[in-house]
C-alpha cells in the first residue's frame, strides 16, 4: 500500500490507475480541494506539493507519494488563520467561495512573491473566479479590509462578514459535490464529433456490459418533446427547438447519448464503448 502525507497526516491508500491527485484527495474526503474545470484552467483544485502550488487535476496521484501534500485544510495552524486566509476574511474576497481555496493556495505559496503581486492579472491567470469580479480578491492581496464591526443596533446596512466565512476559508464548508450520497449514480454524455450528422444507429451492448453501468439512453429512449434553451422572461419569444437527445446532430458537441453508472469512470468507459453510426451531412453555415 502506498503512503501519502496530506496536511501532516499519513494515509495508506492506492490511487486508481490514471487517477489524478485531486480526485484521489477527494476520495480521502479532503473536500477542501475543489473540482472545477477538470482541465487545468480554473485553479479550484490548487494544492501544494512540497510547498509548490500545482493544479492537482493535472498531477497523477502517484506523484504525491512520499511528498508533503498541503491543501486548504492544512493552511491554518493551531486554530489560527494563515495571514492569507485572514486577508481574504477581512476583504471578504469571495462570494460563493468555490474558488477561494485555490486562490489562497496559490497566493499563500512562497512562489507568490512581490514580483507576482505587482502583476496580479498575470499571476492569477491560473485561478478563475466566477463571482467576485476579482475586486475583493485584489483588495485582499493589497491588505484592504471591506468589513465593519457588528455593533448592536447598527448592523442594518453595515458590511458584515459572511457568516460562513471561516468555514469557506478553511475548506470546511460543504458544497453539493462534497456530500457523499450512498447509492449516487453518475451520468456522462457522449457528444457529437460532427458539425452535422444523422445518427443512423447507436449500439449500446458493449457499454451496458461494462461493470457498474446501469443504463444508456439515446434519442429513442427519451420523450420526443421540444423545449427552448434560451429561457427569456417571455417564453413565447424563444422557439422550442431542442430535444433532450436528437437523432440529428446540428453542431459539434451536441448531446448524442447518456450513460448512467455507479462511478464516473464506468460512465465514461460506457460512453467510449457506445458504437454510433453517423451519416455525415454538410455543415450548415447559413440559416
Ligand atoms: S479543476 Fe483543476 S484546474 Fe480546474
Ligand atoms: S467566489 Fe465564487 S467562484 Fe470565486
């Protein structure tokens, strides 16, 4: 059994073949490490390996063996926030907080020197935030406070800290994806590689034979009911023009089939095992 040191605690565990460090850590219930893009772009999964920040979704799990792995849960010491956590607290440098762990693991590392601080847009290019607009994150890194004291009778209109601040900044807050639900099934979608094609057939046999695969759906298995993806206020301005699964692909990336399985890996393997016969049609560039 391999040994991993995470936040000073030793785990004896074997990563699954091909598993990335991020998923391995989350399997150990180190849920402060977030899953975002899965592609090395968003930085929500940033952890330290021997003190250096890495996007853990890009690091094979076995590379963490024998190294010191630090996640947001290991940043504060003796119940005291790390100075970066305190700065994020004071500036309230988060909204939903999903990016905060990665932001702090990047900016608290020794590699984040003054030179990087002076060029934040470049230095933070590996950490994306969808909510804050970055202003409060920049405030945190410049030591600015955005909170006021909670004075009895004067709280209305005051800038009080989010009540979940400490949980978010220490990696203890639980997001939907961090809750282990017994019997949870996972779904993966097979998407069209073609800009325009008719789906002549989808053979599901090999997919359904994969251990853990529970079901596979194609256009023949779902209600043939059109809906609109536009969702404007007035429903009548948007045409109902989309099927959940269609027998014609009209753009590369369109949903073709869905596989439901006990694990994400089995669902992905199920998608790969689907045999789709396409009749490729000319791409349409003019409506
Ligand atoms: S999940 Fe790793 S960079 Fe987005
Ligand atoms: S606070 Fe929501 S993604 Fe950054």
